[in-house]
């Protein structure tokens, strides 16, 4: 299980979420936010506030956990003067042997004889994907635009591998492309304005959300003005911090309007979590 506990970074706002064993498709509105989210989940960058836990342990402080995370990031750098085959041979384990086999059998065998310094950024991501897909045992998989790292002829095989991994560990696929999202099976969640929320379908009748921040009373007034069916409660403490709970039908549209209202009114949103739903 991957747990994000009140995660805040320069671009992410108070994320609280648990990712269990399955395939999660995260659709982000901006590449830079998608990239930061993937790096945070994989335990590659420190967070300003909160904790990232993989099965109860922090990967940044636990190398053994970090080694069991399959990770493909927006940029992958392979440094050194050796040929790729020699560089990979330094690592031991069944996963590396399978990665070598994947590259040899996927019309990429010529890469193995290339020097690392000659590999293009896209070729580095192809190698990193092969390694990430073959991490064993795997506790977590985090893949930024995985289908962009392979030729179209390998998309089906890559999707099969991702779904197979999701049977044993949480697998997060992060993308900003609607086309890639559809290929991955559709978004389970959206990452917008640094907030993570379910990509609910129209079948959802009602969901209650809990928001914390400053200036949310202005947001509440805007919501009530636009949605007479919405139920909104807001409390403001003496320090100026606000807590807001709201629920309404067609929550997906409402949540988009809520985050946009925050931007439009200048409210500071610390966190937004789904409290309960049907």
C-alpha cells in the first residue's frame, strides 16, 4: 500500500490518500505537476510537509523499500562511459536479467551495445521502463507516461505487464494525455491545481468533501450562488483558517468549479479530501 499523509510540496496541496493493490490511472492537468507527483510517490524527492509511506515505511529513509519500487519518471539519466550491457551487468537479480531479455527481444538489442553517453532521453526512458517493469519483488510501481516510452507496437505488451504488476502491488500510471488515459483504461483520479480527487462518473449520486484553507467563506458563497442543490457548511477560526464541507449531485463538475472558484477568489486551499461517498 502507498499512503500519502498530508503531502505538501510547492505544487501539491495537502494530499491524503491510500493506493491499494490495483492499477491507478492519474490524469494531471499540467506536465510539471504530473512529474512532481510521480517523483513524490516514488520517494525520489523530499516533501515540504507530510509523509510518503510504502507498506508503513518511508522509502527515502529505507533503501530496501526504495529498491522494490518500480519507477519511470519524466526524465531518466543514465550516467557513465560504459556500454549499456556492461552498465546493466553491474546490477544483480532476476529483474535485471529480464530487463536485458526485454531489450534484446523488443528490437532494442542495438541499445545494449551503445554507450550511455550516446543514448537519447527517450532511449534512457525506454531502458528505465524495462528495469521498472522487472523490479522483483515489487512493493509499488509509479510510471510517468509509460506508453510514451515504447513504440506503438509494444503498447499492448506494456499494458499487459502493467495490469499483471497491479495484481501484486499498487501501480500508478500518471499522464496528461487524454489519448493515453483512454489507452490505459480511463482515469481513476484527476490531479488538478495540485489536488487529487476521484474522476467520478455521472452515476455517483452524492459525495461529501472536506476542505481546509483561508478565504473559503468566499468560495462557499460562490458555490451556493451556482448550485442551489449544494449543501455547504463553513467554519472560520479566530486564526483565519477555514473548514468547509460540501456535497451535491454531479460531484465531478462541482469539484472542478470549486477548485476554479478558489483560484478566482484568491482563496488559499490547504487540502481537499473526499470524506464519504456512494
